[in-house]
C-alpha cells in the first residue's frame, strides 16, 4: 500500500486524499518531468513515483502507446510536447541524449567548435567521442544523427561540464577540441575545416599552446604530434616551444594529414603527407 498522500480538499471535517497510484497519469508524468527533465528511464520513473520497476515499465509503455511519450530505445523515453504532430520527432535539445546513449562520452569535434566559436559553419549532426567501442561511425536516434569516434580514456581530461535542462553534459574544452580533430580529422568535417578551426583557435581568447601541448602528450598519439607540429611550424614558427615539443615526440613511420585522402607531398621533417594546397596556403 502506497503511504505517500496528497491532501487536495477538506470539507465537513472530511479529508479527501489521493495516493500516488491514484494520481491521474498527466500528474504523474508532470512529476517525472519536473524531477529529471524530458528524458528519463524506467528506473527513474519508478523511484519518483514510488512504484515497482515492473509497474513503471508497463506504465511508460502504455503512455507511449497513448502518444504522451516517445521511446528512444529500450527503457528510455522522452516526453512529447502537446503541439507535436508526431511522437517520432527530434528533441528540442538533442545534446541531452549523449550521456544517456554513449556514456562515458562527451561532445567534441565540429559540435564543440561551434560552441567555442571556432567556426561559423553549422553542422546538423552531433559529434561525439566515446570510450565505448563503436561498430558504426554514425547512428541515428530519434531523428538525430550522431557521428561517433572511439578514443580510449578520452574523457579523463580536457572536458567541461555544461548544464542543459538541469542535466550535466560533458563537452571538450577548446584545446581538447583541437586535439581531438587532429586525432581524427573526420571529427572536424575534413582536414581543411580542421586547419581553419586551428587558425581561429590561435586568434581566440582560448589560445594556449602550453595546454595544447600537454593535451597532446596525455593523448600520446604520434600522428597528432605530426599534424600539430606541421601546423605550429606554419603558424607559430620553427622555434616556437610547441613546435619543438611536437618535434621531440615524433614517432617512426609516416602519417597522412587527412587519412581519408591518402595523397600529398611527404614533409620529411614531420613524416607527414600533406596535400599540396595546404603546403602552399598562407
């Protein structure tokens, strides 16, 4: 028997009470949304409404059939706005899905570059770095497309917590955003856009070569040092401390500036194949 009660009226010395199990569904749904926001799972609903997990599961499934909820994946739901034409709609804030679907993970690449004003380009898809193995680079959930990259232990440094609808979302800081895009240029939408973001980073208030170098060392990827070293030499000079740091961490073997296009001239001092247009670009 549910002991939690709500006094709703008092007349002629008689108290009329309403238990949680007797509340109207809209009241229950409203209580869940107030507590955890528009995205929630079976366990959260069970705890908030003080009902069993089995009851919660059946209730949420019923609400989904009635059109009040939309099922994101097994056990995970989102509330449907009153004016929504269909329950199969995109979320108002799709970033909220990232910790639910891919944790441990954070938003990076072009999505983070937009946030930190390192680019004026607008990307529809959300760029995510996750520590989970990813069988596919792209995934569409609830009409939202995610571009996924797996980097081991990536979330242990270089992330910032931001709050969206009272939920904590991890986002790469400006320095980690650059390092991630140099690790995998696809995170930046291609090497030319990565170069543009790097140039903008150097001009921005975020610019900090010392932090950039320390992040590269923490990641410990040889190709990152080669790409970063080439860009630093071109933009900061051969004798800059970050350029010298990258040179001291060069690994054996050659790398491509953009692995998607295996072409370009070999810059032997950086052991890096660079597209001709980037070599001569100012």
